[in-house]
């Protein structure tokens, strides 16, 4: 089963109809978030690189045609027009790691309409999920106020693929490591982990467990101390670490209870044992809200491990994203459905220092001092340059965060900046809306549009 068939059925039926009708002119689809999730002052663009990998490899094979035919209960000959279809189009997109807002195109795909239609589902899946998780993860990094944050989400993400994506975008946003071994190897991340309560329970007592673990791992170790009585566990861990002269680089992990109070008591035990260099790691149901509370309380926690709530973006588990046709054969098009009106035409986002972004038509001149966010990343079905790196994306994110207003960065009750539409885009939208409402069809081609 290939990624080509990882699509909604109606993408196949529409693409087949386009081909049979001889509709092969360029179409532009815009992928954007209609609105920000609650408690978000911005989004972090993510998922572009996997999307480009998918488009680069996209080709409908004989096996794919057979699978489509099976799903439609039709003979393979009926779907022959799809065979060997490749993605041959252009992609303009916001690079990963940029701060973006509602209504701004994260990606615009221009290709013969059957190609652009058939890739919709996969692109939405990749960009929507990874942007959601990245936007959650960066809030944890900011809440931690310089303390390392580690991804522990794999066991409860919505599938292992989602777990890989969570580890990847965690690194993009500044996480210090991941428990996910496959992700660590694939993207060169730091693998991080300790032990489970089951490990401690398998031994006669905590001290036996800690000593056995240390024998198996000659370097720095982290002991999970809250299987039974947490403070007693810290004392036991301190005794073992001191006996083995294992202080530097080692840590104890707290996974339950009042983490702030337990961190303070644990820190005193460790300091009294002459182990000030042993770190305190906290985990267990943490997200940006809990981390923010702990940091603000002054809890002596050195590292925060976040899992389920972040890997699933529990408070905002989906992005209200869309992939909408905005131009066909040089003609701007738009949707008029209630609460789902789209703006027509190919676009550019212009970012101005200290001012709201401007969403404009592609061929409009940029405002003075503005940066164009959408870049051409694929042409004729091929990347225009080498794959981007997580380090580069992280650098872009750091720069964008430094430029955002403080109200947008708040963990609680943030206020998101509102992009502005250019005067020409607003006028084009109003004119086409009036024409469509009057039943007169589409407007003439936009100036500068490809035909």
C-alpha cells in the first residue's frame, strides 16, 4: 500500500473526472488555517519537508490503480487515466519554523488540476498535524524558561507515525531530546530515557534496582524515585550515587504527586548528601501550563519531560485547516459557503517589522521593508534546493519569536496578531463575490496569472 492511496476517496473520483473531461489546466490550491486554536497566539509552520518528500515521489502505479479500482468496485480499465500520473507542479510555501497566523497560506500548490486535487489529503494531514504539535511544543519550551524539555510522548501519540512527527517538531522547536529511539537515529537527536516503575518493582527493593541499573550502565544514570515513598527513594538514590561516585551527569526523576513540593524536598536531600550536581527531572502529565506553574513557583526542577498532553496537543488536538481552490486556468475562484468564505487568487504574505502581516495577491509589489514568507520550494515536480534542516528551522523560529509581541507569546490568554488583506486582494474578493452571487460566473484572469 503506497502513500498515493493514502487519500480520501473523493480525491480519486474528482481527479478521474477531471482527466476524462480533458481538464488539465493549472489549478492553485491554498492550504491555510481558518482560525487559531484556543489559547494560541500564533502557529509554528511545520510538516513542509515531509510533504515535499511525498510530492517528489508521487506517481500512480499499476498497484495504486488496482487499489483505487477495488475501493470503487470498478474494473481497473475504468481508472486507466490515472496510471503513471506524477506530480509535476509548483509549490510555494512558508518554510518550517516560521510563526504564522490565521488565514495565511502555509502552502500554495499549482499543478494540473487532477494532480493538485489528488495530493490534498496527504498534504493536509502532514502540515496540519505537525503544525499543531509544533505550536504546542514551542509553548512548552517558552514556559520552561531555559530549562531543557524532553519528548516522552511516543507511547500515547495517535499512532507511531504521529510519535515520529512529535519528536521531529519537538526538536524543531527546541526540545533537548526524545525517548523515541527511531526518531533520535533518523534526525540525529539526543536519545533520553530512564527506567520504568516496573523495573524497580521487579527487584526486592529500590536499592537493589538502582545498583543493578548502575552496573548495566557505566556512565551517568537517572533513577526513578517515586515507585514507593518518593523522599525515601531519593535518599536511596543519593546513597547509591555517592557510594558509586556517580554524581556528575546523573539525575533523579519525579513522575507523580506534587512535583513542586517533591522537587524542593528532593533537592534538599541531594544537597545534604553532597550531590548538588545531581539534577531533578520532572515528568507525568506535564504540558506548558503545568511547566509554567512550576517555573513560576521556583521549583528546583532542572529538566522537564513532556509526553501525552504535548504529543497529542491535548488542549487543541486539531487545526481547523483547509486546502481550497483559489485559481483555475488563470481565473480566480472562491467559495461562498457560510463561515467558510475563501479569498481568491494566488497569494503572498508580506511580513513587516512591528506591524501586522499583509496577505496580498502574488503579483502585487511588496510594501517597503517587507519580507515575503512564501518561497518557491518545488518547480516542475522537483525541489528547488536541498532539503531544509531542523537547525535552520529552529533558527527561523527563534528569530520570529523574538519579533512577536509579548501578548502573542503568553501561555494563558494570548492575543494573536491579525493579518491584513491588501487593498487589491480585498477589492478582488468583493468583486468576485458579487459576480458569483449574481450568477455571472468567474471573473477574467488575474493580471500576471499563469495560463
